[in-house]
């Protein structure tokens, strides 16, 4: 069987691929933002919360880090309706699974950032009588965001690339669209190459930004 390459056929499908890309970016961005916030609180609880809550947070993080994201996605999509009696849409399932994955890996990033905050700052905050919530908001959060920025960007890139799996539950993202076009046209090489290039074009600048941000932070902190 002879395969005939025809990359020109991709032009007429670009609007459809673009709509799929928009869905991919929406679910990935929502998961990244919410996951980073949840990850910060998980890290804070693990480091400074009561023992029982710290143990629970650690268990959740280690479980999420140890289970493939695809399994988590399937679990949310197929098991939530059975356990909680509510239907979960493909978008919600994708968002929730990616968000919890982002939270788990960001938790480790923030924990590492917490460890770099000098003990004197904690002691000064306590000595000044600064409430815990105020100290977290104005002392811990700004410094931890600054120091964790490179790894947070890396985590965001990872979540964006992992978002390719959401088509497994029928979400009409870029990968779902690409697979359908491949089946309809019989040109999987051209279509999947296009999808791969789009992922690369978006992810590569972010990976380069990680190095730039890290260098600036190290210079600013004089490390």
C-alpha cells in the first residue's frame, strides 16, 4: 500500500483545529490557575497545619502523584456519577483531573520554596504579633511565588501537554478533532504532525521562559 502525502489538505481544516485548540487552552488554563492555588494551600497545610490535616494533605498529594492522570480522568468521569449521583461532563472531568494533578505537583514546588524562607522572617512575624493569615498573605505568599516561579512554569507546561488525554472521555479538544480528521481523510501523518507542531509552538517558548525566569530570580536573590 502506497501512502500519498498531501499537507495542502490541512488548510481547510485549520478553523476546526483552531476551535479544538481553544477548548484545550480553556481547560488547561483553568486547571493550571486553580491547581496552583490549591497546591499552595496543600503545601501550607503539610508544612504548618495540625498533624492530622498535614497527614491527610500528604496522603492526597502522594496518591495524585503516584496515579497516572489518565486513570484519574477516567475515575472522575465514570465513578463520580456512581458514587455521588451526579453526571460529570467531559469538560468538568478533564478540568478536575488536570487541576488535581497540577495541585499535587505544585504542592511540592511550594514546599521547596517555603524551605528557602529564612527562619528570622518567621520569628520576626511572630514577634510583631502578625496574625497567621496576614503573615501567609503578605510574607509567605509573595516570596514563595517568586522562588517557585520556574518550577510553576514547568508544571504549567506539563499540564498543557497532559491535556492531550482529555479526548479519551469525548471532550472535543484539539486532539479529539485531529483524530476525527485523520479518520475522515485517511491522512493521519499530516494531521498528527500539525497537532504536534501546535503543541510544540505553544510549549517551547514556555520552557525557554523557565530558564530566563530562573536566571533572573537567582540574580535577584543573589544565589
